[in-house]
C-alpha cells in the first residue's frame, strides 16, 4: 500500500497523569503514516489527487493543542478518528512520543495503527 509520511512533527498539548505534566502544554513528537493510493497523483502531478502534507500537519497540531488527555493512547486514538473524518486515508499509523518523567529514559511513547471501517 502506498503511504504518505510525516515524520518528526512537533506539537504541544496537555497530556499526562502527574500534576506537573498537566500544568503546562508539553512538546510532543509525532510520526504519521497515511495509507492512500498514490498512483493517480503520480500520473497527474496534482495536489487534488493526494492528501496534503501541509493540511495534515496543521490539522494534527491544532487537534493536539486543543486537547487534554491523561494518556498518549487516548490522544493517538482521537487523532486517528479525526484524520479519518478529515481525509480519505484507508489506514492511519500514529506514533507519539514525549519527554518522560520515568528515570533513565529520554522519551516514552505509543504507536497505533487503525484501518478505516467499511
């Protein structure tokens, strides 16, 4: 399956269980894969035949900024649902990482993959 890739997207939002994590928005690092047939865009060279990277990046940043979750899992699920609403993607993979409050780690994260329900 063809994929549109957005890697290293930085967004800020409230996510975490501990009080210090909930006081201020945190920087999150996201990787996004959208499965979508790209053959038509490859032939036409038209943005109308694909999913705009710019739109997805701006949309995801806006969703993260407007959200407040205790878990990365819930945020990732929310983003997948929103992307299915706003794009024709057949499947979405989202990886989200954040700086960790657990000792001896630099980041923690989740990765989820969902296919569009028929």
